[in-house]
């Protein structure tokens, strides 16, 4: 219900807790993104670049919102990812904590739940 800020092009940085691996980032939930060069619009998402000791290159991924099913179904980038567990690794789950809406997005660098990373 808030007016859109068409000029918002922000970015931010956060770190994870060394003991737990938990990270936290507070921002606004974006709206749909206009497609480039006549391509169809992209679903609301946040681009993430992960850097860590031992990783020589940054890892690129996207955080999509699980409660945007209609927009996600038409997203040209998300539709490049095979449906199922791989695709689900890009969806942040909506929860409510202490009366606030939050999205939970776990990032796995390897293993059976490995997050999809893009070769950009």
C-alpha cells in the first residue's frame, strides 16, 4: 500500500555470524522488474553476491519470494532452473515473527540442498 519509489536502486552488505552462519538483511520487498530490450518482466527478486574466505570468485544467485507464485511462474530467469529442489533453493519462505513479515532464505554452498548459483 506504499507508493513505489521508481528511483530506488539500492544495494547493501551484511555478514554472517561465525558461530551459527546466520545472516540478516533488512530492506524493502521489490516489485516486478522491467525486462530488458522488450523481454517480459521479471518477478520481484534480489540479486545476491556471496563472498567468503576460501572462495576465489564471488557466487551469484537470486532471492525470489515464494509468495509471488504468479510472477515467479513467468520469470524468464527462474524458468531456466529445473523445477523441484533446485528451483526451490531460490525461493525465500514468508513467515511472521513478532508481528513482522520476514522472508527466510538459507544459502547452501554445497550438498543436497545446494543453492543455485549463476555463471554471470
